[in-house]
């Protein structure tokens, strides 16, 4: 009896091993040349992965919704993922790997840390997926295929110009005292915005028409880690205490709306008059603030347009066409120049708000 | 002699746990106003019986009837039994150390006025209750600042706060010194005069003999007999006979000492208290131990016996001030526990559970814990040797367990103590210091442990026994030192030893010359 | 009753929390099967398994150290920050002073050792609770990371990236599989069989009844089956991928530390200190040294984990290591360690960590958002430990009984004479307990 059991177990074991062996369908294949894959196109109902950063700003949430719906409307299967709030980088890495496993044909990445994704991008490329960097350029990798964004250098220039215009409107003659803020140092765009703005401001600083009150003009000094409002607010609090006890502050260069509002909150908290503050992203609260005359300007980078263009790009890849590109020299990610498609941004102040947001169902009521 | 009316009758109580019949048809009759002792070895079912009575094991989980004050009662929890005036005081005191006496007395039972605690009333009632149990302390004193004996009194006062009719004390004097025990027993006698009935569970047979009116003896979950102390002329041997089911000729195994040369000597041992710098816990103590000799240390609780032992054992207590230790004529340094073990010292602590054993370990792991290097090759433990060693000790010490892979936590107190002894015997010590080696252990296991100690000295080792039970020291030791307030106050040989003499030396500082 | 424990012990090895481990392994298998079906077979594809290993190996490495810290009765909250700090130091050193990458790894381990010595000093020799020391360390080294890195990301050279993103190379003839991985699998199978053989021999030497042959048979069949399956999967991935280097580092560490904690004097001492520090001290264990080494070891492993992550990410960034400590602690507790110390096994923690990893991975494959993933992971942690507490209160792990019962009946039916020892020991136990 007992021997029977042993024999039975042995038999089961053998069958199981055989079963396992055959079940292990070999996944071995050479790293297929993906250029060819892209040229051939792919099935119309393929999976498209979209990996976005944590839901820290309205724009990412909106973009996610637009991608989900837009890709579905275009006939694709969409997998849209946000990184977790506390473990952003590791989450995003895992999400991209999952998309690769699931066989996504195109992976659109809004990077949470643009320089820590090269392993995943390489894996995606080897699996035959096309990788598009959305809004933030992924660095340190030769495997990135395309970059799509608003022209961020232009954004910076527009912010710089708006700052000057705003201050001139309040106080026609210089010198004006300003403070500079820049974005998160791990976001590749932060430097582009800042450089664009300085491109406009530097000549006036050199002439002495504009004075940076605290003297902090370096991007390292002005950076706000993680684009976090609380970090901006505490830096502004510090500046007000150290520099603006009696001096008057005319303007603040802020790279986006979240930081702009934090800066205004800080100034108001200190009981000072609100200076000219720039912004970007057209967030609801900031549009309200502009209409109320507090924040001076924002940038309208219509997320709808950007997402729509991205989906266009995906569609042309699906058909096997070459997607539309309008810049092949500006964006070098450290390994190569990435073919890019850049959309023009629009500056919005109280004057042109109604016109700028006319097509935006959420923002246009605020401008009336 | 007319017997007073019956207060409590438990009739044919049977209680089974999965796989174990803890109580089989047990009966207990307690008369009103008496002190009723329940005796039995560990595991005889005493505690289970009391848990049935107090509702810890609720009605329905056992069979049989409880008739209390003429009524058939069914307690579903402790609250119900307390409402009926039955209060049980466990061995482990249920007091909050960081709270005052008053707060503890009324914990969960606070006098209220308009929603908040009425501390004035509480204070006043606390003083009344403390008076009843003869506790003279400031009611605001924190529990942790008073001794175990007084804590015990607080626990009893707490029972009075609940209007107690039947007081059950589970091993009330196990942790108390002689004086405190005496006070407690007097208190019980006082209660008897005031008509309060008490049930007392104790291993200390001399106390039972002194205080109890009736004794019920349990063995293996059955009632063996009920003795009327005065009428039946009960003495300790009679009780022991009932408990173990045979006549014990002696409570100590026969032993002919074979005492050799002095091999261990301590001179001028002085140690400071760990936290208060100006207090000395050992004051220039000196003593000797001969090969093959059992040396006793007698003293009241807090006299400094444990402190002396632990400070010798690798300076595990207090701050070393001065003193020398000689072994076989050479001075040895005992600066750490590994030093002490290397020099052949072993210390079996008085508190098995909190500092003697790792209760998470199994038996074999515990046994080899103090000298792992003996069963290891290049720092890697050899499981075969470990198992073999543990098996040997299991057999030679007669440890009751199905396997040495069992957790020590499953063992009874006596068997745990044997495991601790095995752990230290495994280190091949020349001198074993046993601190209260038989505390909380039943009579049968005590006898075995005495036997083990005697076998150890027969191998030419020296053994120091620290004990609060004078009869134990007198019966076991070849020589006894008395300790009082950190100093050695006397040395008594086996021939001269008697309780009166020892007690006198333990309570005074008349220092006799020590070699 | 003893037959059930026998089966547990024999099938799943280890000494302490057997029941716990059995429960966790069943949970792990259940999760794998669930997701395998749910994701339409994606979970057990080569690509996914390889991705999971390289994604979570650093958390599992942390769990090894954390297990020892928790067993010793402490906790380490600083591991994420230590990892991030080491990462940036190594990345900067390689970038600015262009030191070769092998030296970079040595430097990283050294940084870990120094940090560990610092924390161990406070915990062991000053007596500050580890919770406080490492909470301070968490702030200290996170700040250090940002100070040195200027909150910027610093890329690392290609050679260095191999420890996080590299695989076993392709060598030898074209077998359709990665040859080195096959070799590794073969070695693992031989190792398992040899160990089983040795274990039986040991039991015999102890005069203990060795497990019945059929139990050994099942056990070997299951283990070899799993190894063969895993080997084929890892060897059969895309060309250029196989077992990740980080996975190999992990396996080596798991084997080494399991052996250390189970079989050596040092390992015993850690459990002794966690189970009852005073008793351990009075048994001659050098308490301070044990505490010091445990804390120091944790930081060295954290440094290693940090370097692996940096290598995999190709750069050291300011967000490295965020909330890693929580993942590692969760893995250890899911794996059956006691909050109060003294209990737990390396293998249990690894299983606990794998449960979390596969849960994460499966949910992501299903496209579940990271918000829901966090909620689910939180509940799993709570339920796992609650279940543990509950079954401890009940005295018995009921699933075990249920699962083992069929075997037991089988045994009683088939063997000619009834298992006498079982009944004997039962009555014995009853007497002791009574």
C-alpha cells in the first residue's frame, strides 16, 4: 500500500515536471529591431501604456482622463497609471515594466524623475515598444523615440516678459526688485523654463533696471524640490524675513501656478502688498486669482492640445507612418538628440483671459 | 463540636480541556467563617477549580453544581462572582505600578459625583480600607514604590472595596518574606474573627498548618480528602502524604556529604547600588565554599543575597567597589558574565521567567544557551550534538516532556527549573549559585531538585543555595551564612542550624568572625 | 496532533513559526495563481518574473537585515535614507572623482558600515532606543543626500549599472535557454536533494524518527518542481535577459544569512537577545556587541540595496529610498516576525516580501492605480498580522489542521499498525499541561 503511494507521487511528480516543461513556452527572441516594428505599424486595438507622475497637479489628472478617453475613442486599449505619492520613482519604474509585460506597443511617459528611467525605457525598446516622452524629456538613454511637449524655452521667455510687463504697468520706471523661483531640480524642464526667463531678464539685470533683492540668482538656489507648494512657501517666508523687512518687492518669477499661489500666500501672510507673480499651467485657482487681480499671469499650455497631439502621434505609429516632428536639434537628452514635436504656449493675463479660455469648459466661466 | 453553616459547596465539578481532564468529580465544602486551605501539587487542579468558582470558566463550560449561600449559582464571568462577594486574588498581582494606592483601589470602580471622579470620597474610603488590612502608607504613594508585601495588602484592600464575603488567595505568600507572610497570616486570622471566609492556595505547608481550619487535598484533578486540622491532628507530613499519594519519609533525599578543601573564596566584596550612589548593597562580604559542600545563604527579602550573587557573577548587578575572588588559591577576575562562565561559575536566577529563560525558545535551545561553543564547530552549532545533550539532561533530570523540541513555556514550573539547572550544568561549572531554586515548585519536584543538587556536590562541585525558606536551608545545606542589610552576619554549621538561631542572626548585625 | 506538526516541520523546514510560514507560502501560491488566471497568464511569463525580481530585490535585501533587527527587538527607520545617502555618495564619487565602479561599490559598503557603526554605537553603547536613533538617522541621511546631491540626480557609469540592471551573460552553445541560468538551476536542484539527504541523516543520528519517505518525496518533488519551473522561466526570457545580477546577489545573501541565523552561535545570540535580553546577558551573551552588529549590518545591507537601486535607475536621485523602510518592515511582519522580537525567520521575511511584491505586480498588470494598490497592501499587512494574533489566541492554526487532516487519515488507513507514538506523546503532553 505504502509503496503504491510512493509510486503514485513519483508519477504525479513526473507528470507535473513534464507539464511545467511544456508550459514553459520559450520567450526567447532577439531584440527585434523596433524601427522596423514602428514602420510596419501594429494592430488597431493594441495596448497603449501611459505612465504619469503622482497626482500632484490638476494637469496630470486632466491629462490622465484625456488619455484614457482619447485613446479609447481612437480604438486603442489604454492603460493609464499614476505613480504613488510617496514612492514615485520606484512606482513608475514598476508600472512601465508592467506595461512592457502586457505588451504595450507605445508607452507614453510623463517622467517623475527624468533621469532614473533608462533601464525601463531600454526594456520597452527591446520588447518592441515605441517610447514617447510626454512633457518631460527622459535623459541618459539612447532608447527614447520621441519627445512631445510645449516649447518650454518659449514658456520661460513669455514668463520673463510678462514679469517685466506687469511691473512696468504698476511702476513705469525701474529699478524693480524681484525674486526668482525655479522648478524641481529633478525635472529636466525646470532649467529650460529658467533659462528662457533669464534670457529676457538678464539684459535688464545687467543694466541695473532689475535687482534680485536676495542676490539668489543661481538655479540651485532658486529650485523648489518636488514642485511642492510648502517648499516654495517656506523659501518665500525666509526671503521676506531676511530681505524684505523694509524693502519693497515688485515682482516674483514663479515657474508654475502652484508655486505662484504659495508665494502669494506667503506674501499675504507677511502682510505685504502682493507683487507681480508669474505662473504656468492655467490651474483653476490661479485663473480665479488672476481674475481677482492677485496673480499676474499664467501660461496656457492647453493639456487637451498636447494630449490630442500625442494621440495623433500614436495613431500615425499604428498606421506605420512617420509621426509629425517639428524640431530635430534642440533636445539632446545626454545620449542623443530626440526628435521632438513642440507646441506653442500662450501667455494669459487678466486682459486676454476670456479670449484664451474661450474653448475651455472649466475655465471660461471663471473669466466672465 | 458543632460545625458552622456551609457557605459554599461545589459538587462533582468536572472540567475538560481539549485532550485533558483537569477536574474529575471534584467536591469542595467550605464552612462559613473558616480558613480553608486547598493543597495539591502543581497541576492538581487547584487553580482550575478556583477559576470555575470565580466564573473565569463560565457556567456551561463545566459540569456539576455550585451552591453558594444556599443557592445554586451560575456565574458567567468574574463580574458576576464578584457581585456575589467572591473575590479572587491571583499570584500575579493586578495592580498598575505607575498609579497611586488610591487609584489602584478604585480602578474600574471609581466613586463618581456628577460624572467626574470624586477623589475626596475615594481618599477617605481608601484610608478606611487600608486600615482594615493594616496598611499604613500615604494613599498617594505609587504602587511601584512599595514592597511586594504591601502590594499584596493593597490587592486585599481592593477586595474589601468590593464588599467581599469569600476571599480566595492564590499563593499569597510565594513572593513575600517571612515578616510579611506572618503579617498576612495574622490578617487572615483577623478576617476569620470578623466572619469573612477565606480560601487559601499555598505550597507553604507550614503556613497552612498554622492558619487553616480545614484542608482539602487535590491530586490529579480529584478530591483526595478533606481534613479538619484540629480534630485530625494534621501536620505537614500528613498533608504531603495526601498530596503525593505516598508517605514521604523525608522531604530531603538521604545524603552523606563528602566535603573537601576550600576552593572558592570571596574577600571584602563591596558593591554600590546601581542607581543611588551612596547606598552599598554588599558591605565587605567574605565567605568560602569547599568542594562537595552545599552552602546556604539565609536572609530576609532585600537583605542583599541576590545582589551579592549577581554582582559576583560577572558584575551583573550594581557598581563594583572593592573585593577579591580566589579560586583554587589563585585570584580570578570576573568582570563580565563570559568571564564568570569561563572561570566555572554558574548562576541560576531566582526569577526563571523574567531573567532565567527565553520563553520563546524550545527546551534544547535553552539547555545549551549558556555554552554554545561546546556543541559548535567553528562557530556553527551542531544540531545532532545539541539534541543528544538535551536528551541526556531530559533523562537524567527526569524532565516531563514528550520531546526536547517543545517550547519551555509549555512546561510546569518544576520542569522549567530543571531546564535552567540543565542549562547551567552544561557549562561544567565548579560553583553553582542557585537563587531560590524551589520557589513556586511543588513538593515532588522540590525533592527531585534537592537530589540534583546533592548529586552535583557529590561530583566535587560547590553549590550555593539562596533561599527564603529556612527549613529548606536547614535540611539541605552543610553550612549557612546569614545576611542582613548587605553584610554577612553569621555562619552556622549543619549541626547548629535551627530556625530560631538563623532568624536571630538574619535580623541583627552582631557579626561573628568569618574565616 | 504530533503528526500534523511533523508534517509541517517536514514539509516546510525551519524550527519556529512553522504554521506561520506555511500560511504565508499558501498565501503566496494563492496570490500567484489568482493573478496568473486574472491577468491571463502574464504573471508567470519570463519577462514579468525577471522584472519582478529586479524590481523588488533591493526591498528583499533590506528585509533580510530588518528581520535581524526586529528579531533582536529593535527597528530601523533609517534604511531608506541610508540607501539614498550611500547612492548619492557613490554616484558623486564616480562622477566627480571618476573612481572605477568596483571601487565605488566598496566605497558604498564602507559608507554603510560607517553609518551602521554610528547608529549601532548609539543603540548599543549609549542605550538610546533604536526607534529614536534611526528616526534621527532618517532625517540626517535624507538631508545628507540632498546636501551632497543638491537635490539633483547624478548618473552612474555603465559598468556600475550591471549590479542593478545586468543579467547573467550568454555563454556556450545555443540551447534556446540562457546556459548559466540552467547551470544555476541544476546546482539548486542538487543542493536541495543533498540537503534533504543530509537532513534525514541528521534525524537518524538524533535517533528521531525521520519523516516518512512519502513526505520526503512530496517535499522534494515540490521543491525540485518549483526550481525547474523557475529555471526554465528565467533562462527562457528575451535574449540578453536571464536571472538579474541583483537577484543573484539576493539569493546569495538569503542563503548566507539563513545559515547564519539558524546554525551559528552568532545567530542564536540574536534570537536570545530578542527573546529575553536580560536572560541572554546572564547566559554570557555580549548584549552590546550583538545590538551593535545587528544595527551595523542593517546599514551595510541598506547601502547595498541603495546601490542596486541606483544602478537600476542609472542615476541617484533625491527621491531614492522613500518609504523603503516601511516596505521592508511590512515584509518582515507579514513573514511572521513578532513585534516584540525573538521570533521570525529570513525565509519567512522573504516570503512576506514576495507576497507584497507579487501583489503589487499583479495589481499593476491589472491596471489598478497606485492609490488602490496602497490601500490593498495596507489591508493585507493588517490582516496578515491580525490573523497571526488571532490564531495564536486560538492556540492552533486551523488552516494547517484542515490541510493536514487528509494526510493524517491517509496515513492511518494505509499503515498496518496505528501510529503509537502519536497517542503516547499526546497523553504525555496532557499530563504536563494538566
